[in-house]
């Protein structure tokens, strides 16, 4: 049986923004994610949800949603393809001028897409090599909305991405740019997004930050996250990433050792020496010191600019819509 697409056939206008979302057996969280997209302050969008063979009632919910909402399109996988292949299915049929993604256990804040559109319009004249936008991320670590936020670099190039993944969440870009690079690489056991943004940046491309916080990563639930990776998967992804992009030894060492990449990443004296020889003394010593001490490195490096009260209000609003 072929894969099935559900949606409202009367939609003929090309949407301005396409949002791709893979999902698998997370119905309760999926409802919140969907609500956060449909509650965006800009309404000229399509939400393409790929059901990766869920067995928890997700299929029925999505079919009903697509039948009642012309902005929602649903693709049902007849086999379990995984998040990367599912994202690629959505990207392949995306009709928007711009595209971005959302994981089914995360959610957008209401101004995310509007803010990206304003940022792109303001930046594209002065940044002719602009390939994408990203934002700060709020990591919700407690059910009451408490957590921490990132502080991203204002501008990232491929050279910056050779130190670590400075982007960290789904990039907002031209749909044709993401299609041109082939979307996500399903061969990666982890770092799929990192590899995609690295290819998107190209040799001279740039990615710019929208300075606000508009994406929430929910770490408070018990479900396995799409982005969760064991140490073994992380190390396989690291090897594949460095080999695929023919990275020099000092970059290989920097990526393996960076405390920002994975809390379980291992530090060796050989790796430290490679970084120092390449002139990366500051980052080498910082990583060595952080990993030599028992510290809550995430708490130390990520402040909390968003109040719990504000996040609670957002959650209540999304729950009411779901």
C-alpha cells in the first residue's frame, strides 16, 4: 500500500511558510505542538505532519485535523522510517517560500514565524549570503515551566560550526535552499540537524540569529526525545560527520571534546594536544577544566531569562487549544 497523504484539497494558494513535523506515538505532546503552530500570529502557513507509523491514535487525530483545517497536511508512512526520512518527506512536498521544523514534543512561542519573517526582510540586503535564521531556545526542565535558555551567537558561518553546533534548533530558511541540499541525512544516528545546517551554510554562507526566545524544548516529560543520543551513537555520528566533510585533525578533536556537544564526550590528552597545536588553546583549556570538574555545566552556561509564570501562561493557552 502506498504512503498516504491527507489534507484539504481546496487549498490552492501557495503558503508563505511551511512547517514540517514528524511524529511517532506522542499524541498528547503532538496536540500541543500542533496548537503552537496553528496559534502563530502569522497565519499564511501550512503544517505538514508526517505520521511515522504511530499506534496510539495519532492517525485518527491527524486525519480529523486535516479534514477540518485547510492549513494542515498529513502524510502517513506505511513503515517506520525515522525522524530524518519523515522530515524529508514533508520537505519534498512543502509549498511555502520559507520552511522550518518542529519536533512533536516541543512547541513554538506565538511570534516565532512573524519574527523570522521580519528578521529575514531586514537582513537579506546586508547579508547576500544569508542561508537561514535560528533563535535562542528555552529548555523546559520542569513540569511547572521552569528551565533555562540559551544565548546564541548573533551570526554563524561554517567556520563557527566547526567548533560546535551553534544553531541547536530548527533553522528557518528558503524552501528551495533546503531542498537543494537534499534535506536531512538519514545515515546519521545523531547530529542529523548539525550536518544539515553545516551543509546549508556552504563555504561562504551565513546563518543569523533572531535574538528572542521562540522555541521551547520540553525536557520535562518521560518520553524518549527525537534528539536523544547515547554516547555510542554520538561517537558514531561524530566519526561520520568528520569523515563526510573531510575535517582536519584539530577540528575533529574540537568537536569530540567540546562539552557543549554532549555531556558524555570524552577528553584525551592527544585531543587536547591537537587543539593546542591548531591554536585553539582557549577552547581546549576551557573544555578540559569543565570536564575535569563535577559541575552542572548547563546551568552555569545557560541563564534563565524567561520567567516560570510566563511559561505557565503559554502552556495553559496551548492546552486550552489542543
